[in-house]
């Protein structure tokens, strides 16, 4: 901890590595100094979604993990109807797009 206080976050990250840096600092500082990819690999998808938001989460993890960790309606809004239909199937597609009411 004294090493972090005397050297600053960047030297502390370089000398100790990302996992020790994450243990002694806040996750947002870790995200700023290491970037989104290392943050995702070291913290997991849930913290990554909380700290970066849905758009970066979708770009870095892909549609399948995005659908698993978010709501289907958010998935529909961020990916569009075609990907939503491919990943969820016709029943959820009809339910969330409102076409089920007309059947």
C-alpha cells in the first residue's frame, strides 16, 4: 500500500501486475489504467457491464453474453430485430416486438 502511495498508480501497475493493482485500487481506476479488455479478463462480465455500460459490453463480449447478462428488451434495442430473432427464437421475438398481440 505504501508503494502505491509513493509511486503512483501507473508504476504500481507496472511493477505488481493487473491482479494486485485491482486488489489495492478501485475498479474504475483499474479500468482507466488497463483498458476495457484487461478489465474484462480480470473482473468478469458482470463488473464489466456495470462499469462500462451496455454498448461496450456488447462490443467486447458479443451478442450471446450480452443476452445472458442483460434483459431481452435491452438486447433488442442494442442489436436490432434481426439479431434478436436469431438469438432468441420466434416466440420471444413476437412477444417483445408486439406482434404477438395481433395473432
